[in-house]
């Protein structure tokens, strides 16, 4: 297996050189920079590391992720957000994790300061635990994704939906096509405080879009059951933004909306 890792970053109108430095990139990287021009660039740094930049006027996080999947080159790719700082030894940690789990197609890692609780042991990801994953945890064997023709759903994610969910749909599609996904309790970086590009509170639009998203993931029947769980489980988080009756009304309207 190649020892090269490529970091895939999606961003909007960034100074890419500053972003690469701040993120602590120490491997090759591919940056999809959604901005007002269509132009490709590249620069080298460190020990023969190369950063390729695709400036594009396209909009939408899933479109950006798909462009990264299409143009990535390394055997192992790591999805990274623009508000993340990678550990100095992230590459070795990821490479060793794939060596220790040779049958894993995707490995979800730990990112500190992300407001998430992580399991203490390595475990296989299923349809239930997949709902807890974020894209910035994921490293994958590029060939596994390409060979199965898997991509991000462009009707979900920042730019088209208030409820995100593109990473959950991506992981579900991977599971449906037989890929093995595991979680490894290995920290590879940390989040820095920044304003989310897609989450702007528990608005009525958020719950409507979440209904659409969960139906895409689970089908209408299971989405209805999960909606009830979500409404009660997340009540302490959204109760100051919207009342429970309005939230569940919007959630079910999304589930039963025509596509």
C-alpha cells in the first residue's frame, strides 16, 4: 500500500496558502476553493509535498466534495474541514490504522474540540452509528470509493440544505455497496472555533430539510420513527429556538414532501 496521503479540503474564497499552513498540512493536499473564478493552481512545500487548488464558481458542499473525489490521486484520502488543525503525525496515524485494518475501506478517526463523544474501542460502523459520523472524521481508500461509483448527494449539504446530512448519506451509500467502515479511537487533529457555514440554528427550515434528509437515508417509515426519537432527544438543544409542536410539524412535512 502506498504511504502517501492526500488531504481533501473544501472551502469558500480562502487564501489557500494560509489555509494549508493553519491546517498544518504535512502531506499532499487537494483544495476545492469555491470562489468567483475558474482556475487551477498548484504549489509545493516541505518534503516534496504538493498542493493542487481547483478554484471553481460552482456552489454547494457536496459538489465540492465530489470534485475532490474526482481529482484525488493518492491511495488514501482524508476529508478535512477548513476549521480543523491536524496533528503533526496525522499521516503516520492514518497509515498505521489502515495497515492494522487491511480490510477496512473507510476509517473514522477522532477530532478533538468538536463537541462529540467517541467510543473507547475500535468498532464496526453500521447504519445506526453512521448517523453520528461527520465527514471530517473520514479517511478512505480512494479505489474503494471510485470502483463502487460512490459520490456525495448534491441535493444535501451546505448550499442546498439547512440540515446538512451529506456525509451520512455518503456513509449509508458506502454501507449499501458493501464497503467496510470502522471507527478507530485515534485522535488526528482538533477543531478551532469558527462560525458554521451551514448551521444557523434550529429554524423551521432546518427541521423541514432534516425531514427530507432522513427520508433519503431511511425511507419514509423508518424516517417517521427516527423523527419521533430526534424530536424528544434533541429537545434541550432546540427548545429556545422553536417549540416542539412546530418542530415536529416541519419535520414530518419534510418527510412527506414530494421530491
